[in-house]
């Protein structure tokens, strides 16, 4: 079983301004965001990552590069369009405070599986492509690096929530119950039978337990009796 470290990009200038920038170019990390990205890299430094995938947008690429820079043997950072931000169409570039007054906003919160943004993407399509991308790459990472391989994917808030919802077996209409902050780290392990969320929305703490353990490989998931916690088998 390979292990996916799922990272939401660090704080951007749009996060500070309260703007839904979507796929608009030129949105980068602010000073706090750059510090957050460095911290994520430091947390993951003890974990040899076999691959780092990222949304092509600048704020994710900057976060991914900070993660790679902290690695002893940095893997190449690869842009993956499946991790691209949702296409919010006519909503892009507008203030969240303005969008919250629209009728469609309530549907986004209560019934996202039925929402298609005006001139943009359906949230169900966003979820499907994101989940497909990480599951496809997870299988490739395990084939290449073995069951103890660990890799990272850097993407956007709604995509992180959709991927976590899928791993938890939740319907997309429940994905708004999941909260993910900028620069947060979540950990998922996929198996042939199920997916296991080992951590969600973490900001601090030791991640060295994710490192491969030689012939024993990665810690097991779904242990009968609950297991002994991270880092033990």
C-alpha cells in the first residue's frame, strides 16, 4: 500500500482578500503562505517522497516546490491537470461575500452534487477527476516504489475535501462537512478493498512515522482491534 500525503496549498493573496479566484493566473502565496509552505516541507523532510504532484496553478506549484526543497533527494515536481482548481466560471474573481448572497450558494453548501457553476464546471465532475487522478497515480507509485512508497499531491481546498470525502465513503453532498485549512496535511492510504484516512487537516506534528520501514513496508490499515496507533504495527 502506497501512502498519499494530501496538501492544500499555503495561504495565497486571494485567501487574504476573500476572492474566489478559481483558475485565474497570477495568484501567488503571500508572506505568511511562504512561511507555511516552508513548515510543510520541514514536516515532510524525514519522509522520502517518491513523487510530488501539483495543480498547475502558481500557489500550488510554490507550495510543492517548498516541499521538494526540504527533501534530501528531491523528486521532480509534476503538474497534474486532474488536480487543477474547480472551474468556477462566472464566479471567478468575485468576492465570497457577494457570492454568498446568491441562491446558488445555498445549493453549493447543501447539494453540491447537483451544482454546475455558470459557465464553469459541475462539482461532481471536479470530484470525479480529482479522485481519479490520485487513485491512478497512487497505483503507479506503488507499482514503481513498492507498498511502503509515500508521495504527495498539492491541490486546492474543494479538491482536498472531495478526495477525503471519497476516501471516507461520504456522498459529495456531505463534503462541506470536511474542513481543510491552507497548508494543512491529510494522509490517505488506499488498498484494493478500501481507503483509510490516517490524518486530516493537520498543521503540526511529527510525520516521520510515514517513512518506509524496510521489508516490513508501511504500517497496516484497518487492523482488527484498532491497532496501536501511527508508527506501530
